[in-house]
C-alpha cells in the first residue's frame, strides 16, 4: 500500500505549558525522516480562564514568532487555530467556534489573518477550530474566507455539532485514516505538556515505530495535498 501522511501539532502558542518544545522535538525528527511534513495549528492568542486571566497573544512574544519563522519551510506549515483559544462564557477552554454565527466566525478568522500578517507569519488556508468544535454557520464563513481545507474530527459528538455541513464542504481532513481503502493518514499531536497526546521525546520514539512498521511506500505531504491541490512553498 502507498501511504501519504501528514502530521499536525495543535495549540502551538506562547502559553507556558505549551510553547515550541514539541515543535523543536519534531524538528529534530528530521534527522531520521528528512522529508516529514508537519502542519502547526497556531491560535493567535491563548487563555486558560480556569488558571489565570492572562491572555498570551503571539504579537507580545517576538521570540516565539522568530522560532516559527526559523523552521524549515519545506517541512513545516502554519494553519489557523482560532483568534482566542478559550471561551469564558461557556466555562470552557476551547469552544470558541462551537456556537458562533457566520458573521462572528468571519470576524474572528479575519482578526487572526490580520495578526499573522502583522507578525509576518505565512499562514496556509487551513483551519482547525479549537478542540474540533465548529458551528454549522461557520462552514459558509470558512468558505467565504477562502479556507481550502477544514481539519476536523469524525467522531459523532463532533459531527452532531457540524449538523451535516462537513459532508458538503469541498475539502475536509479528519483525524486518523482518511478512508478504508486509502493509506492517507492524519496524525495529530498537541503542544501542551499536560495533554495525553503531547509530542515529546516519548511520542517521538512511538511515532518512529509507527512509521517504520508501515508496510508499503511512505511519503509525507502537507494538508492540502491530500486533495492534490497545487501548493507553493512560501
């Protein structure tokens, strides 16, 4: 079988328990897999209301921005992951887009786009909403914003939230295998040191085992390439 694999890391941000440690461990992975392709989902601000009222905005952390910009562009890309990863109204850390209107979604995506531009961070037209939650109204907003690929989850609790809209969007990438008869795989990690799927030295070894045990032709791709879209390295 031919395998096409994209690896992604969520919540790459200046929040102290997240940061760039996972990204740098993945960068070291290039010594063994030099052609690896990684999508980093970067919120333009992160807050954890249960721990403090402080909001970690990427524009306030130039060293964080420099760290992103210094990554090899042939191996790493950046996608949208929310304007403010957190939502006090619903006593949650990650449902920013779960209940939002179309106009609200457009506003938040546009604010993220503006912040990335101010930081001179190239961002791909790829969006993974925080914790995979996305309101039905957001799908048309994403289309209007030119989002080429939505990175979502196909578990029932999420698809119930999408209300069928995910089946009508042009390009959607899901966690795990992309179909029963394909070797396309999306492998997801998080940057948070508290997350069960944090990419650290242990999971680096586990990923190496997964990749070396695949029986077939292995290639790494960026997320848009699941759909054969032309893509230029920025």
